[in-house]
C-alpha cells in the first residue's frame, strides 16, 4: 500500500473513494456529478478498503474459536487490525487495550458502565458534545447519582469556554473522576485545546476521555505515554467516519481498568470457564467483546487506518485545511449566509465543517434544493448536538420547552436547525465552487424554489412537487 492517492492539489483524490464519480438525476432533468459534502455523518468507503475486504472475504470465518485454516487466518487478521489501530493513535500496547465495538457511541456507553462511578464522583463534560457523549452520562447520573456538570461554550463562535472548564476542574478536583470532551465538534469543526485540558485533568487526579469520532480521519492523534500529564486516557472513534463501512468502532484505554469487574454485555467468547455456580472471565480485550466479532468491519476499519497513515495524516490535514480556508472565504461572501463556529478572525483550529443558515429559507429546504437540483449532499437539522447548536442559534429555554410540550402531545417537532457541509480527503476546490454557486443561486431565487417544494408536516423535510427519482432503479436487494 504505497499509493498515497493524494496529489499535491487534491484534484485527483476523488478516484480513491467508491462512488464519487457517479452521475445522478436531478429535478432539472440533467444528470450531475454527485458532490458529497456530508462526510461528518458518514464517509464513503476508500477503494483500498473495498480491495482489502474483498481479499479477506474468501478467508472469512469465526474468529478465535476454530482450528480450521480460514478461522486461523481470520483470527490473525483481527489481531493485526488491533495492532494497526493502536499504532494509528499512538497507543502503548503494553499498557492500553484496544476494544472493538459497533461504533463510538457504544464505546462511550461502555466506559459509562465499566468505570466504577459512585455518588461521590464528578464527571465534567461540555456543551460542545454530540449526544453520544452527553446522554450516557445523564443516564449514569439518574441511576447512580454521580454528579455531572458541563463546561460552557462561547455562543458567539461556538468555541469552548476553556476558562469555565478549568475552573470546574479545579472546583471539583477532590471528587473528579472523569472529564469527557469531543476531539472535534461535528457541528462547527472546532477543535478544543486537548493538551491543555489533559494537563489540568491529570493535575486534579482525574482521567480524560476523548470522543475522536470526528477528529480521527482528519488530524493525527497521539494518546501520549502512560505517564505523560498531557495523555489521553480513553479514546473512542468509529470506522464509518473514516472511510470504512460495516459498523465498527473502537475504545482504547488502560487494560488494568477492564481487568476489574464484569463486562456490561455477557455471553460467549468473553469467558474462560462457566460452571453452574461461577464464571471465569477472559482477559481484556476478549472480556469486553462478547459474541462473534464483526471481523469484516474490523478489517475495514484497520485497512482505512493503514491507508490514512501511509497517505500521511499531516498531508491530509494540510489538504483539508486549504479547502477549509477557501470555503470560509467564499461562503462568507454570499449575501444572507451565516456560518456558525470559529471564523477567519480567530486563531482557533477547526476542521472542514461548515454549519450555516440562509436568511429567509428553512434549513431543510436549503438542503433539499442542494440535493434535488444540484446533486450536492449536505445535512440539515441539529446534528445530534441539540444543546450546542440551539445555543448558538439563540433558541431560548422557553422555546425549547414549548417544543417539548408539543412533542409530548403528539405534534411534530418544529425545531430550529441549520445546514451542514463537511469535507473529506477526496473533496476538491471544484466541490467548494459548486456549493458556493448553488447557494448563490438559491439566495437569488428564493421565491421560485419555495413554490417548487412542499414540506412534509410530520418529518419537516422538503420534497420537490415534481416526481421524485426512482431510487430503487439504482439499488435494490431484490432481483
């Protein structure tokens, strides 16, 4: 795997992912090249990943349970995948354990179940977080009484109020168990100062968990040496955001933590011995991976990590940074368009994620027009980070409570939101130009588009009044 695939200007990078050269029908009657700017949700698969998965499938068998030739090959492949993932983030395999999960959400939930929390403990999170890094702690607080507090954000630019976080770490240092923070926001692309946060957490005697689902495919990550005051103690991320399909995530943390207690999911594969009276558990990571592992997903994720490493994470970051600067410059020139998050006037580090609104147009309508008219994939809504986005938009607690009452009474959720465009390794300057051109056209032709689309009263989504494309002619499981 020596082909880095990323040219100096990135213009040939679309050839490294599956389906990026597809031409799809639009309501204009023209077929347009598909422009995928929804990478923050899920990335397309790298062609290298497809190649390695296809190569592996002929050897696919049960992992760790068979003496057959294919089973041996599959078991060794999963072991190798664990090594690749550890190297990808600089984990120390003499200290850390690499646990495969379904996704980052399951990984974070596992931590909430496996660390020995009590009523005396304090967990500090932030209002930057994806729901996956908010709700497990809320549930833990309800069930065990563990205190959960949240650091504030600066609503004007979506950045973390680092001073507030540091103050809370200092205030609760005698009880601090865990600080859990995103590696990069899936809404604004903002990257918190992880090393500064880590230093404060460890000085206070706590541990640091980083949700790196959004960060992993874009910037290099190093967990740090086990005795480093700026280390990351627990790290979670997902394959589906780093060009690897098939549903796999990973949790990396100190092995000794998982040697204690019982796994939250129990069954075959996690035990050495089960009698009528007792259970003897295997050592981590097997203890935490109950059931037959998703070998294909694991191979896909490791292949993606291997490809990203050989390409060079610094090179990938530089390519995406250049596109981000171009996008920020050109998007802000569109009349009536507001971008949430850090802007060019700040020195805050960010990823190529642009969440915005167009004055006078519903966010779902903008996303629908981009898709149906221009073949540009974005996302609209609150991006599984409601507290964060709604504060930046300026939605009051009273408005949120009114929505809650409406939903409780069976009405649709009429929640505010925005549109998100997000970049990947394969995107080009041409993709940015197409987005800017489309948004400019939408801005200049608001009334025309409002007449061409209808809103579903239950989902809030918009659809063209014309006949929708026949999606089944593109793919169906049935012959």
